[in-house]
């Protein structure tokens, strides 16, 4: 990223820290050799090396493996060290170990780990992470120079990951079961999370789709469209799916697929009727060719967007049926009845292997993890699952895509409690971890164009203690 930077602490950074760049992988999902793909006018690997140097780092180790012969001349030209991973096909953790074994010889306090898949890590992000690492142990809460640190964007973890030299032996002696995450998870409570405000630190090009997204992000000046611009003149109607089939005891229900109950289907009918009433003025304006201000109206609604989990998809189908029954003229206007487009990006939070299991059973089988989740419900995630911040990012990406491609005034989204929380709060300038008034099952929440923006803050330093909540309040955060 071509941005300016402050040279003030360059020498200090270089004395304390080194960088390890992982460029050994097979690029199997990308189908092209990622280190040499162009990003912002230069090969991805070269960009990361230049960024590390600009941040004040001189001790830079690049781990090679697949297509090593293509990289060796580049590393010589750029003046950085190579660590060749003969076992690169076994996975990323083997490259971490290879790079660490080489880099530790320089005797730095720690190392900034950067996969070449993440080419938009900036100078300011690297410096923010280094600045967050204390020069001496604090001792009071276990954090200090021996703590891991990681760059985050709106709560979602990205790169670089700072590895303190104190953890070298633990990583190098690992049998690789569970990868690096198995080690960092042991220190989750003391990990330093550095909010960067830069989305580039979480973007990767692991797939062709990811690479295309990065190119678009760069072309737009390393930024996304603001939600207040995308929602201008649009009315956002958020619907929580109806009641689901009940279980004998409280369950973790995130992406576990549970059908609607009879009560849930009745709630969906009621929601559809509420939406019919909300739409009456706009449908009339479309029929007359002008709105109440005498202007050409925005196009009539053609589709409803819904999570592809059956409880949301069925709710959306019922609502579409109510709309088509009340307004047959929409079929004539659009050339087809109002339909439903299911989007996996609108799914509820993934709870991994806790999903679909009784809360009691999970608490007994995973007592330490359950306690950790209780201390900070928004940041917590099981391996292979999502945190609330991960879910928020996924949902907002899906929402932005909907807004870019649908010019109707009414955007109807049928989803889940956590998803609606993320959407509504972000539309209002808040975040998923800010306070929120829950929508009941089958409930409708309408946000008019140009909603009041009460806050611009990113509230990532406020953990929610689940142990202080009632079980009803906890369950309201899911489904």
C-alpha cells in the first residue's frame, strides 16, 4: 500500500523485531502462484517485503517451498533471507516452524508473521502491532513482551500475528496437531488485539474470488462504500424468522438447520401482512408512475433476500406469498412474482461443533472454552467456527453486495437474531457488540432512509460477560 509513514522509531523497530513472510504454499485453491501475482502495481511478495522495510524492519525471512526457483532470484534482488521448507506440502504450520527456526538466530524479541496471501498489510498496521508490544513485562494481567499480538479490523482478527521469542521453543517442538492456532489458543486471554481500522489486514487472496475482491478494494482507494451511501433512499426491512421446532432443553443453534414450527409459520404470515401494509404507498406510487413528492418512484420490489437456512428460507417464502397475494400488479410490473433469493452470507453465526448440541452438554464437555466464551462472548470462537466479529464481517459483505445490485426502494432481508443485530447496528453507525433491542421471532424491524447515526465508534474493547446474562438473553443472541 503506497502510504506515508513516520521514520521516528525506525531504528527501534529494527532492533526489537523481525518479520517472517510465508510464501511456500501450493496455491492450490488460487490456481496461480500467489507470491508473484500483481497487487497495487507490484508482485504480492515484493509489496510485503517493501512494506516491512518501510516499517523499519531489516531482519526479514521469506519461507519458500513450491516454485522456489522462481523466488530465489527475487529474494536476492530484494536483499532478504530465505528459509526453504522441504516439507511445504504438509501445510502452513511447517512453514511457520521453518521460518521461525531461521529467524530466531537473529535474537530479536519477536517476529511479525505475514502470509503472502495477505498482501494489503500496511506500514501503519505493522507499526501499530509493534507499538502494542510492551518493551518490558507488565506482570499484572499476564500480558507483556511474552504475549502474542494480532492486528484486527472491527474485532475480526487478521495479520500480522506477532510471535514473541518466548514462544519459539513451544512452536518448534510442536507435533503440529491443530497447527499454530492450537498454541495461540492457550494464550487467548492474554493475546493483545490491536484494532487497526484498516480492512486490508484481514483481506486474503486464497481464492480467485478473494483476489478479485482485493483488486477492487485497491481500485477504490483501499476502502468500501459507506453504508449510509448505499442505503440512501432505500428502506431496509429486517425480519427475524419464525419460531422453530422446539427441543427438550436449551440448545446452541447457530447454523444448525432447524425447521419452523406451526407457530413459526403463523408468525411468518403475520410478518408478511405487516410488510404488505408497509409497502402499500410505494406500490401505489409505482403504479401511478410517481411518488408522493411527484418524483419518479424507485423500482418495485422484485425479490426478498434470506438466509439459506430452512427456518429463514421458509419464512421468506411465506412473506413472498403474502406480498404476491396482496399485490398481483407487481407480477405485471416485474414480469414475475416477487421471489426469494437465498444467500449463505446471511446465515446465523457458525458455532462449529457446538452447533445443535445442548448447552448443558457443551458446558460439561468443554468447560474451559465455555468459561472463556462466558467472559467475552463477542470475541470467542471455537476452531472452525466464527466469532461475532467474523459473522458481522461476513454479513456486511453480503449486505453490501445486495445494495449494490438491487435498486428497489424496499430491501427485505429475512435472517437470524445475530445477523439482524449486526445489520441494524451497523446501519445506525454502531457495531455488533453495542447494545441492541432484540427483534422477536417473526418480528419486523423497519429502518427508513437516512437513519439517524448515533455513533461512529468501534466498540471492540468492551467484552460481554455471558455469566451476567439470563439464559433467555443468551439465547436471544442466536437463531
